[in-house]
């Protein structure tokens, strides 16, 4: 008997990804699970607790296309009045004492098909009251089976990074380049009345006060090169490079100099670098993986000679919208940085569902149905 109603709740940043993924899992299961004529198969999904207005207006209502919260008391971890559930516009509480929270696991996106260094700690729980009333196995067995038996089946090597990136001639790439060129032109024009030399002013508002210059001077001195850094000819002609603030341009030059030094050794060449961070702690990675996607990330691709777009960073989280132009590039980047890797979310959800052991008149038939479901979802 596979007539069951499942409710799922998510309780931290990135929960929109959790619920969006579960909607796909629910749709797949609804069409694949064998259900008797007199049975009803129902999967319920709660609403995300979200305080960002653009996410409320666009991501949840347009992309997820849901506007109701299933359980008022199973949506948000705290009573922060600024974090409102979209459905009833007030914060919701999660009664932790109602759940068996016995399993924590650290999972990385690269183990689940995504070529980016996203590692997060997941805490899994099962409703103790519903388990006692409906399940044959206790919550602890559910968690052990999900993580020990089913989850490892979903691990796979990541795809190539370029499979997730747009062509350099794509309209979205070109639109973002033009936008950045206009922003830089407008900022330069506003400051040109007081500044004669472009090298003397900084368009980077995140690190004011010139402290970054001290760091760059020290790094240049340690490398035996003069500061300010000399821009290579290929970068001098790069349109994307010329939209960067001075600090970020120097970080790119440091990375290119590092590649030049590594070219004569066995050290791997850097392809991706997050320019948001200081030059002495810039996250970098080789050709097969991207550094951890962050909301503030400014990821430079040395191979393509440009920044990664927000929608490309979303793709590296395993997320693709049918209408990507409903959000700005910065909004897409913010979503990508706060999201869970979708492949991990789907793997966890299916693993948990397959670990639920309901009482059955025929255990063999029940296990056959579960195995059949797993085979079709692969």
C-alpha cells in the first residue's frame, strides 16, 4: 500500500532550492509510483521563509508558483520578525522537539555532478509523531538507511565546467558586458572633475581607505615586481577586464603572473579566481572546478577572459530557470550564492523517501515498488 502523504519543511538560508527540488521529486514520484485505484498519492511542500523582496516577488511566486504555506509551525527556525513566511506574512516557528534530529552529514557538490566547491553541513530529521503512527521502522533507522544505503548511489563525477557556461557571444553575456561598460563610464564621468589619472581612483566601494593597496605593494615586493602592476597587453585590450575596479584588475594580474610562474613547473594553472576577496586570500581553482559560489562572488574565468554571469553560477548549483531574464544579473548571483546544490537536495530527498518503511501485507511487493521507483528516477 503506497498511499501516503508527505510533508517537507526547510529551515535555513537556501531553503527555496530545497523546496523547488522537492517539487520536481514530487512530480516525478506522482507519475512513477504504482498506486492502487482506491489510494490517493499526495506530496505536500511547505513555503520558503524569505525576507528578500525580489525573491518573494519573482523566485517564489513566479518560478516556484506556490503561494500557500502548508504548516504555519514548520517553516522558520526563529522568531525574527524580519523573516516572514510569504504565505501569511509572519515568522513561523519550528518545534524541534517534535523531530528526531540524529543525523548530520557534510556533503560537497563535486561528489554529486556539479563542478564547484560547495560544501555544506546537512541536518536531517524525521517527525517522531508521524513515524510512530505510520512507519514500520523508527526514525533512526530511516536516517541510517537514507545516508548509508541510498545516498551513496547518487554520487557521481562532475560534468565539465564549460557544459554549464554560456557562449561568449550569447546575448546575456553581451548584455552584461554592455551594462558594466555603462556603469564604469558613468562612475568615471562623475569623478572625472577631481581626478586626472584613472590609476589614482578606485571604483571598488567594498574596500575603501586604500588598505588593499598596502597588501598589493607587499605582495608585489615579495614577488620581485614593481607596483603598480604592469597590465599585460592581452588584458589591456580585454573589454571585460576594463570594466573591473582597479583593485580587482590587479588581482587578475596577480593570478596571471602566478600562471606564468606555474607554466614552467608541475603546478596546475589557475582558471577561476574570485576577485571579491583580497589578493592575498583569493579563492582560486583549476580548469575542472569553480571556487565556492558566494552571493558576493566575482568569479573571473582566465580561459574566457571574463566574469561568470549570475545565471551561469546558478547553473553550477544545478539550477536553471525557464525565464532567466525575470531577474537581474546581480539578483541571479545572489540566488546562486545562497542556494543549496540542487543535485544534493534531490539525492537527499529521494534517499529519505525510499528509506520510509511503511507496514505492508507483502514486504516483497513493497521493496519491489521502491526498487522500481529508484530505477526509473536514475
